[in-house]
C-alpha cells in the first residue's frame, strides 16, 4: 500500500471524474467503505476507474470483484502476463488511460519493453495464445472480460491519462514511475477475498470452467448488474443489437444510432459499441442522476464485454 501522504494525494485524483461525483474515502460507509479498503490494500491505490462507480455501491462491488479476482489476486498465471492481456485489450479498444496505467505496472514488473511496444501499437505475444491449463485460460479470459468492461467505463468518465492534468510534462515520467511501484502485486492477495461483497450468483460461465473462484466472481457480478434498475426495453434493445455485432467499432459517425428515439437507450447503445462517441450532449439528454448513470453505463459495458469475450472464444475455436 502507498505511504499515507501519497495515498491521500491519490484519493484526490477521483475529482477529475466526469459526469458523476464519486464518494470520497472519508465519507464512505457500508459496502463502499469495504470496497475502498480492499482496493487500497490489494491494488495499491484508490483507483478512479473503480472508485467512480461508488454512487452505486452494488456496481462498485461488482467492478472490484471482477478486477480483483482476475488481475490482482494470486492465481494460475503471472501478474505480468495478466498485465499484458489488460494492456493488449486496452490498446485494441483505444483506451489510452488503461494502456498507460498497465504500462506502468509492466514497467514495475520488469517488462518495460513490452509496455512500450504495446503503447506503440506493435505486435507482442498474447499470453492467451499459448498452451494453458483450463484454470489459467479462465483467469486470462477474465482479465480480458474485465478490461473490455473497464475500457468502456473509463472512456465515458475519465480523460486520456491517469495522471492529474495539473502534473507538468516535465514531471510525468517521474510520477508514472512512482505510481507504477504502487501497482506491483501484494503478497497477501489471496483468491476469493472479494466474493463476500456480493450475494452468490446462479449463472455458469463456460469460459471460466476449471477456475471456481473466477466463475463465482463473474457469476456474482452478473447477478449484481442484473439487479440494477434498467428497463426491459433498454435491455432488450441493447442485447438484440449486440447479437448481430461483429465487435468492430462503428467509426466516428454516430448516424448508426441517431434513429433511436429514447435517449437512455441511445446512450446505452453507444456505451456498448462505441464509448469514444459518448459526449456531454448524449449524457445530458439521458437525464440520469449519478447512480442511474453509473448503473446504465456499467450494465451496458458488462453485456458488451460478455459479447466480446464470446466472439473471441468462437473465433479461437474456429
């Protein structure tokens, strides 16, 4: 965990979140407080991509459970390989924030050349392409799922860099090196410690077969997203649209969604397929409060991530 003064400074980064106001560490209670404590202990900092979910404690817990049990907890694969998967997915999804964060982590793990290559868009070996046990494959697939989710959320709510805009260019390299040290694996990140944050789920994830902790974590997360207050009409339209989507982003034009009359459905569709197209007008037109916005963006990101993982599994099996 980061030293006290640095930890306090890192907590202030959440002030740069767009559209919603995260709950501060000092005001956190109940489930939010429990997640924040685990997040700082096991991830090294109060990471804004997780903390921004705090207006909806259930979605916050689901997000942390996915991240912790895929990327952070000790498991069948190395943290370095998991960071490579996180970085590759983030680069493919054009999420510079996540590429930078996980590049810092790779730097701290002695994989600077890999981090630089990914950031430059160069090809590097994908750990998911190797010979893996069922448990290891499930673990790395869970990382990919989590970052298909987080990349969308980050694109909506955060800027292009994890460093505050107040950090001058001359100090950014040093700041990144310091942050990277806090993202190194902790020794006591035992698998499964986040599971009790959420009720048990009921779905079996075929891609998680062979890894009971990962399967349990994602089942609990799915149940959490299923419980949020999103209308059946929005859910059905998004799922129907994704069922025929090949995973290729629709480009810069938003004409593909302009014919959708309901602003909430329109926002959910853009989050799922093209989160880089979300802007102030689209968010404002939906007229949602902080909790509602987090739950809509979180749900749309989750179902889109599930679809992307399904597509990848089908292509690899072909």
